[in-house]
C-alpha cells in the first residue's frame, strides 16, 4: 500500500509539473469566442474589404466569427485608440492602411502610442497609378513628359489626391522631391478625386489601379507609371517607378495589428491562420481582381516594414511641411 501511494504521488507530481506548461501557452485554447476587428474607415474600402475576405476563411477554419466594427473618424485614430487600450487577449484586432504609419507625424499628440501596437502581418499591397488628363496634358504621354512639362512651368501644373496627408498626397510629394519639380496640390475627399480627374479639373494624380483602370482603358485618363514594384497584368506597357525614378514608390497596403502586450503565442497563431487564408486559390483570385499583391509576412517582417514606412514618410511630411486639415 505504501509503495502504491508513493508511486501515485510521483505520478501526481509529474502531472503537476506538466500542467503549468500548458497553462503558460495562451494560444492553446484560443479562440474560445468571437473576435472583434476594429476598422477606422467606412465599410466598402480596401481596409474593410480585404480583411473581411481573408478573415472569413479563418473563421470557417476556427469555428469562431470575426465581428467587424467600422469606427471611422479622426484619420483612423478613433479605431486605433480602441484597440491600443483593449485587453491583450487576442479578442480585439485592428485593420489599418498606410495612414497608420503616416498620420502620427501630422499631429502634435495622440491619445495612444502607435508604436506599442503589435503587427500580425501585412495582408496585401495595392499599387497606385499615376495618370494624366489627356485634354489638359495633350503632349504628356510618359512620365518623362510630365517631368519636362512641370520643369518648364514650375508650380503651374496641379494634381489631385484623395485627401491631405493620404497616400496619394504623400506619393506625389515624394515624386516632386525626387524629380525636382513643383506641382500644386488639390485635395479632394476620398474617391471624389477620380471625378475631378475625369472632369479635367486637375492635370494629374495618383489613385488605385482598380479605381482608374476602366478610365485608362476608355482613354479618358492616360497611365504614366505604376507605383508598385512590378508591372500590373492589365497594364503591361506601363512602366513601374522602379524603372523610372529610383526610390519612388506609391502603394496602399493593409495590415492586421493586435493590442500592446498581446502574448506572442497568440500573435503567431493569428499570423499562421491569416497567411494560410491568403494563400488559398479563391482568395488569391479575388485579390488579383483587385490588383492586390499578397504579402502575408511574419510578425517580425511586418513590424520592420511598418517601421520603414514610418521613417520614409516622416521625412516627406517634414520636408514638405504637411499639416493636417
């Protein structure tokens, strides 16, 4: 009897030693309930469509819904503050566009620390397209033509963007710095810039390929350069800035973030599931239709990418003395 008790005690002690190892893995039973995804922009935009597309597949695999909550306003800062102050348990996530990396440099103070949020992955990148209006810029058929026209009439040309401090605005300011030209900014509100471009209210501007492609195909706008790192399948004859102006890039990307101090195990589990969903053929097909390049990088790679974006655009914002509206 004594030996049985001794043997049983040994088993209990061994089990007790193993249990903490399971208890220390926060991802072991994750997720046990629905996951909230906060987006700082209205439904229907890329920062809303892309994560919904991907997370639907993760939801099907995990058997838990992702509840998307659109909280637009304050350049995305309302949504970011919500997630920055949420419990670090993996049940509140944030979907962000490039504004996450740029707007902190436009404001003197923020109610949260943007550097404290934890990148899970960069989902995709969508190249912007530089176009000119044929009626206003009849002699401009290439990017080199645009630069020559701008240098011939410093400040006389203008360009439209989807808003002050947005990716299209910053892209053109970077282009101006690298090419040594002066072109006047005309800000619009979101997609209204395309209407302005088509009406001939501005000479040129950046916007997403998907938003401009039909108008390029119809001849109402003229494509000059692709802002991504590779040519677009629908615009094989249009060069990238890699081929034209070293250091120039113009793209919109979307990333998933977690609250500060979220356990690494949960971040890694989310990353693996999201990247797996991005690689599904039906997801890839839909993203290709949106002219989106799949990224799906690791948390460390995503963090490095966002740090680089912050550094690069902070320099542009300071040099161009860009202020919020």
